[in-house]
């Protein structure tokens, strides 16, 4: 965990790194009112045993308690493909409302078909608030607003809270480049447009990313600025054009296997982090559609 503190009127940001999924969770707080939002919390899942746990979510709650914070929001930036969301668990623990982008309904409709869930309500009711482009909210006395940032997924949004923007999987650290755009509903052209909108924020805007894969085996990092991304991001600098970026992104994505948890995680995350209801024997079950996605890593599987 690392905490970044700034002067009054700007949020404090604490980042919590999960090495199992290379994900970063955030607690962003107003130092004046001690109110906070939790962004992209992780529910632990072990794919080999099928076990679930709340170790990382409880770490967030411990931090909130130790700092004397009150949770105002539990925010998802998008339905994640590589980890389960702990939003529902944290709502049960704190009573705080959950929120996500309004286009989550498009993601729900897509995955509802893949999972063959004819009765699944794909209307976003699993969250308390569905945000659209330009919507505003507050964390304590700090103003926040929402940017629609599609490309990585149909529903991705960026939360701008004071001088801090939480850019989910659109941008990685400058030495890591940018997110893939080949998931169902992804689009490299839209991802480029979303990145340009983020880079149009003020130069000193702090950018907090949702993953770090530690290029060169460095320690995990997750804070940058608009200026540093524009000048040094390996996928964007040196006069990169939209045409060149889209070609690079599509070629790179074609070589990547699907995330190992995409099929388990999406059926949790389009439900707002709620696990499936127990069946008659008291156990919960995941449903895995066979031959639904490209990107089988046969060589990797044989290694």
C-alpha cells in the first residue's frame, strides 16, 4: 500500500496492489471531511481450488478504520476481466452505494448471451447509480466528474476527483503502454479517442491506473501525470498517430491470450460483485461457456 497526500482541496489517494492479479485498488479521501470512495476493490478468488476470500477487501476496510474515514461511494470503473469485484461485499459492510458507468447494460447484454442467462436482468439494477458522461458527484467536499472512456470495454469510465483521475485499464504506467482492446465489445479506435480525452486534462492531473505488470521486473507503480504519459508512454510518444496506434494495438492484441479469469470473473462482475445464489446443496457454482472466446494459449497450456 502507498499513500499520496496533497494539500487541502485535493484528495489523498491510497493504492493497494494485488500481486495475484496485478490489480490496484484505491481509497480516495477528502482530508477535510474524512469521507472517501473505494475504487475497483478486489474479491479474492483462487481458480485452482475455487475458493473465495475477502483478504484484500478487508485490508481496505482496515485502512478506512485506521484513518477514521467514512465510505461515501464504492466505484467500479468497468466490469473487470481479470478479478472479481468486491463491491457487493463492501456495500454490505459499509452501507455505501455502488456505482458504475451506464453502458454496463451493453456489457450485461453481451455476456448474458454468452452465458445463456435468459432471465438475467441486463438493466444495471445491480448497482445503486449508473453514471453517464459528464455526471458529477462529490467525495466529501471535493468535486468529481465522470468521463466515458470506451475502447478497453464498452462500459469503461474514468473518475476525475479533484486533481486525480482514475483511468482504470485505459492507460498503464508510461513504460507499460496502454490496455488491450480485443475483449468482446472492445475497439482500438475508441480506445485511442478515450486516451486523447484523458490526455487533454491539465498537465499536472495525477493519473492512477488499474493494473501494473512491472516491466523489467521493477517494483509495482500506479501513479503518473498527464504530462508524463503524453511525453513518455511507449505506445503514445514519438509522434504516434491514430492510424499507427490502432495498427499497433490490433497486432499486439492478436498475440495475447485471454486473461485466465475472464470467464469466471465476468459472471460475477456483471452482477455488481454478487456471487451466484447457492443451489439446493448449499454450494455456489460458476458457469463456463466452452469455445466462446478466441485466444486459446495451447502452447502455454502444454508448457
